[in-house]
């Protein structure tokens, strides 16, 4: 029997998984010498976003959930920084950078909204 965990119904979770797939596709075009340096860091940061959402939403208190949403946000900002570096190193094109930045920005807004909701719930 398949269990439908609540976090899987969150749009922010679905969008963050989609970002992971985009990151993995882009990283295939990076120079091989970056495989164990920048690429590894970017993979870890990208995967951390949905992973922390999943872990956090399984917590009981809204305060604990919020802490994991903040971890997700931190990982997302780490990834944002790394894509900026990748662009400056000419590993990705300007158009690829703009598209990934659009997705990161949208996710950042969703995570901020989720955090605000959890904060409001924890104060009631």
C-alpha cells in the first residue's frame, strides 16, 4: 500500500524536485574537472532543498517544520550563489542563468510563504 505523505502534496516540494532535475541536466555540460568540486556542491545544495522540505513537514510542531524550511531556503541561496559563479566561469549561458534564476526566485518566494504560514500557526 502506497502512503501519500503530506509534503508530497506541497507545490513547493514538487517545484524543488523539478529544480533538482534541471540542475542535474545543466551539470552534465560542465567541465569534467568540476565534477568533484563545484558540481558536487551544486548537486548537494539542490537535493537539500526538497529533502529538508520532506523532513521538516514530517515534524510535529510548526516551529520544527519552520526550521527545516529555513534549511531549505539556505540551500537554495547556496545554489543561487553557485549558479552565479558558474555563469561567471562561462559554464552556463546567460539564457540558462536567467531561466534557473527565475526558478530559484519562484522557489524562494514559495519557501518564504510557507515559513510565514508556519510562523503564524506557531504563534496562535
